[in-house]
C-alpha cells in the first residue's frame, strides 16, 4: 500500500544567533590565549581571539578593546549563558567585568520548511531579487526586501532564513515568503 504524503505545515526555528556586545574593558588577549585552553589567537592573521565554549556550544571573537561577537547560540538564554562564561574566563586572568553587557542581535539564522515542493526554475523567473545557478548550488537565493530577510529555498520546500533580528521577525518573514510563493503558483 502506498504511503499517503501528508502536507507538512510551514515551520521555522532558530539555529544560530549572532550578537555583539562590549565588555567596556581592555582585554589582554595574549595572556588569555596563554592561560585558557579553549582559545585560538594569531594576531598576524586576525586581531581577535577565538574562544570556544562547550556548554552552551558557542564561539566568540574577543577583541582587545573589549568588543565581543558571539555566534552559535540557538536562544537568547544561551547567548547570555555564553557571555557569562566569557566573563568567568576573564576572571581567571584577573580581568573583572563589572558591567552588565548590552547585547545586540546582529543576525538570526533560522531553518525550516514552507510545507510544499518548489519549482526553483519557475521561482527564479517569476520572483524579483533572486539568484539561482543550479550548476553551482542547488538552492535559490531570494532577497525578500520587505522583511529584511534573505532566504535559501530548496526544491523539497526546505528553507534557510537569514537577516532577521528576532525570532518573531523570522516567523513574519516566513509568512510573507509563503504568501509570495502562493501568488507565484496562481500566475
């Protein structure tokens, strides 16, 4: 008996949050790299130190000015945990951070599905602001300017959304995308 294909609902979930903050304190990167095992620092190649945090699984770039860019968290709760871990690591080298860092979301990456198969060739012709070169990459890039979002669309309906600054914005962008896809299907 053939298995009936049930239409999947559209869905999207955050897979990566990129944030920036300032610890408002000079950071001795060489001392940090020499003391902490979970760091990489090669100032000839890049001025920032990379710190990898095991739990939550995130990475951060730390600059001598105290600026920090953290990536890899899937929720703001995990972002805050990561920043706390960094501050704890700094205490090991006698750098005391006394402020509560002001964390700014730079980008959210979310992935999910639109709940339908997509004909990328048709979408490339009918949607504005697309890039599609199937010989190079199997996904179509669609810039949805009204939502400040960029989508990667795949023929099986899977999507990746980037450019939003909150989970709510990612959901709103997905709703807008599905509306655009329905409009194209009607044409």
